[in-house]
C-alpha cells in the first residue's frame, strides 16, 4: 500500500500543544473522512538517533494511491485542512513510497 510521509517543523512561535490539539480536534477527524486515506498518524519527534533533531513531527498516511490522495487534498475539505495546517507548520518535506 502506498504511504505518504511528511517531515515537518513548527513555525517559529507556534506552541506544540496548540498544534497537537488541532491535530486531534481537526486533522484526525477530517482525514478519517477522506476516502484515499486508509490510516493516518502524526508522531512527535523527540530526538535524533545521530546528530541533531531536524524536524518536529512525522506524519504517516497509508493511502489508496497518490492520485486519489491528491484529489482528496484538492477537495474543499482538503484545501481547508491544508490552509489550517499551514498556520502551524513552517517547513515540510513530503515523500511517498511503498512497503516491500
């Protein structure tokens, strides 16, 4: 199953507790309604195994397909979600892959 990964950093001045509350109150309920998302979890990164911690969170979404996921993100609900997400997240890297 395809999986999307988002490595993210909070914007300067954003409180982690505010972001995590938004994830539970808005992000999770909205993504549960998206047909392309089979499972979705946000993980707080506590540290790096080597070197410095570069990101604050990693989001992991098992998806039905990259195109379907893109369609969900371009829907009204998806656009609203991304707009709200950008209030909290400053920098992000998005990649996708498959378990083999």
